C-alpha cells in the first residue's frame, strides 16, 4: 500500500512559488502535477501537488501560514493494481 496526499489550490500568480515552497518543506520529493499560470501577476493560477504519505496535518500547518489561501486535500491509496 502506498499512500499519497494530493493538494490543489488556486492562488494569485505572484504567490505560486510561496505555495510550492511551503509544500516542498513538508515533502522535499513532492511531485508538482500541474501549475497553470498566466503572464499577469494578479491572475489566479491553479496548483496541484502530490506528497508522500498522509501529510494532511503537515500540509494544513504549512498552508495555514499563508493568509487567505484555500485548498483541497485528498489522501489516497495509490497501490499499483496492474499486477
């Protein structure tokens, strides 16, 4: 069984790096699944990241430090079922 934590949020373009760094502090091996940015700094950007294990509490602690940020967290068993 392999558990991963998936985090998605929409944040202003100029704050994407702040969110990514906060999540990488939880898991340095975090996988950035998607970042949808525009060229304008104040336009919303979508961010999706996958972290190892059940990192809900650590993610909440890190992201609570970023004012006004809302996010979704989903923890899933990603066991390879192809075998």
